[in-house]
């Protein structure tokens, strides 16, 4: 997911003390867990897809690209 975000113009921003990783582009802020298992849960993926769809990205295309 991080690679996809970087390839689509999102930039990494420093976070607070939560340990999470933040990516921002055009006012859209995506939060990824910075601790725990490396794989995102289905819940995390669904939340991120909804945020990206609200920002104008095609949800189906994102699913195909991230595998």
C-alpha cells in the first residue's frame, strides 16, 4: 500500500507519537498502522479504499493495482 501511495503522488509526513505512518496528497490524509503485522487487515484496506474513492480514485482500479 505504501508503494502504491508513493507512486500516485502521496508524500510521507512525520507523525506524532502514535507510531502510525501518514501519507498526504491534495488534502487527503491516509493513515497506515506503523506497528504490528505488516499485512493490512481487510478492515484497514476497506477504510483506505473508501477514503481514496472519496478523493476521486477508482476503487476497482486500486484493488487491481495493489493485488
